[in-house]
C-alpha cells in the first residue's frame, strides 16, 4: 500500500530521525518510490543528503577526540566513547578502488580501522604497536563501510582494540590492534 505524499514525507522524516545514516536507496525501497522522489521529499523537508548528515555528526564527535586531528581520520567518526568504543563510516569512492575490478584497496579499510583506534584513545599521543587483520569479503565501489572499534584490554602502556567492519550488516574486515600511548605526565616530564 502506497502512502499519500504527506504521509510518506512524515514517515521519511521519522526514519531519518531514527537512523540518520539511512541511504536514499534504502528509503526508496522502504517506501516503494524512486530515489528521485526521496530526494525531492528530503529537499521539501529541508533534510540534507546522507554525506552532509554524516559530516554534521562527525564534526560534533571531534570534540571527544584528543589523539588525532579530525581531518587526519580516515572515514567519518559518528560515535566515540573515549577509551571504550568508537564507530566510523567511509564511502568507497573511485580513489579507493582498483580501476580494473572496482574493489576497494586493502589499505583503505586498514586505515579506517587504524585511525579509529587512535581516535578512540583519549590520550595526547597514540601510536600503533601491532596489528593482526583479516579481510573477509571484497568491498566494492560505492559501498559504505561501518567500522566499529572496542577496547578489550587496557594496561598502563597499551590498549588492545578489536575492530569489525561491515557493509550492509555483513562483516568484511576484522582486526586486533595493540595501541601504545603516552600519558600527559610522560609527555610533559
């Protein structure tokens, strides 16, 4: 059953409020209308496109990050609980894939995960000591990769962090990162 225009617009607004990272394609499938109709409805509702919504959330999260400048993070940090967990999203564009097969270069997924680990740790200086990563499935042009990092062990010198990366709910990358940090006392002393 198709919704009337205003009902659909109200429903779209609610869906985006519930999940600001939902794509126009997902909305078009959910409401059985064209992507162009979704774009027109978003414009009418003054709701920015996905990229702008992500950037807005990422800018707010930069306040919680001490160890890396927001512009140096690979991907957009959409959630950070300092010293506990963090999440970022990256859109795989033409610069991120091999020309021949349109599959994402491994270093892009690694860089997203690694910089997310650095961002998670609320210390002035954080460096990668070791990593063990597994690429589970190919990631393709225009895929959106959501990386989730969680601190699993914290000592007086290191954090052990697990990272899982997903495309549409399917896991594509896993990594364990041992991150070395320098505390403010050590840095100033």
